[in-house]
C-alpha cells in the first residue's frame, strides 16, 4: 500500500485506489496511516471522529467505518493473495493498527530524509544537507491532509508536520547560504517573508542573502518591514539578534563570503548563545 498524507489524502494498493470518499472513514485512515505500525486506541479514534459528543452507538459506528476500509483494501488484493484485509488493518485489544512498511507512507519517508539532512548539517556536509532536505520538502504536495476533516488528534499531527516543514525549510535555506547560493534563494525568501511577515529567522536569512548579493538597501528595508509589522501587531521590537544584524548591515561589517562551520544555524536554536552580530569579520561566518 502507498499512502500520501502530505497534501490530499491518497491511498493505493496494487495500483488501485483504496481511498474512501466518505469523510469519517477518511479521518480513520489518515489517523491510522500517521501512526502506521503502531496501535491507535478506540478512544483516540472516537475523539477524532466525534470529539466529546459521540453518538450512543459509537463503537458500532466505528466498526462500520473499519469494515468499509477493509472492504476497499480487500477489493484491491489480487485473486489468490495470501494476505487479507484483516492482515493489513489489524484489530488489537480496544485498538487498531495499520500494518504497512514505513517507506510506503510519505510522512515516514519525509522524516527519514529530514533526519539524514540534519545529520549532514551536524557534520558540516552542507551540499548533502541541502540535497537531502530538498528531497524531504519535495514530498509535500500541499497542506498536510488538505482534503480531510480534522479532529483534535489529527489537528495536533497536522500542526506538528507544518511546523516541521517550516523548520526544514529554514535549515535547507541555511545550508544554501553557507554554500554561497544567496542569489539562487532570493526569490524564494521574498515569497516566504511575505507569507510569514513576523518570522525573524526567515527575515535574517533574507537580509543576509540580499546583503551578499550587493543589495544593502533592500536588506535594511526587510528589517524595517519586520519592525513595523511587529510594532503594529504585537507592540514589540525585533530581537537583539536582528537589531545587531541590522547594525552590521548598516556598517557593512557582515561577511560577504560564507564560511562553513561545524554547527547548526544559531537561528534554529533559541537556547544557543546569541551570535556577536555587532562585530566585524569572522564573527559573521555563521551566515
């Protein structure tokens, strides 16, 4: 079985679609697929489908949805196959389990690529990191579970995945900046900072890339736009890091040539010591 969750829900088995059309069976399949290889309890499925207002016949109704999914799976199995739908969508004590290989779920493949990309960053292998994280991001075909009704358990997973996607994007851009690809990522950063106008990490990447591309005034304008947005929306100023970066750009003290160092982007780790952006020369190497 192949299941896509990073976009519209799509499940196929032996080339045949086994994606249910009704809303609640789609929720059940999505939640089981996100936890493929692990049990999902009946109470969790009930919470997903009905929240705190389940119907009187809640368990019978849930069993009906499971039966519908199994019928779809069984219809796609070749004649004479030793496998049965119950071997794929397995019943456990007060729970169900979708027993499919991890690499058949796009989320699992995405997460494996992210782990490999992060290991490459830790080793200072930025070419590999950019490639692996780019491959991870290519698994996304839109918003996670874009056409599935979302209850509380699925909502938590979708939020986690979307946050992961943004973090991976930041890391991949950071690797590209270290590789001197600031010209290539400028258009992408222009779109991202417009979509996330209060995101300081993306703003910082945009400023550095513009500065290294010889567009100092535009780098400063990015900071002004961020400051105005933060003041208007939250009544706060940009962080000390961003203010130090702005001063470095104003004084033309930011390194124009990126240097590879064996550490992650400081912007990805709020607990890390703040970089000394107000100092010239190699202190800007992490950009």
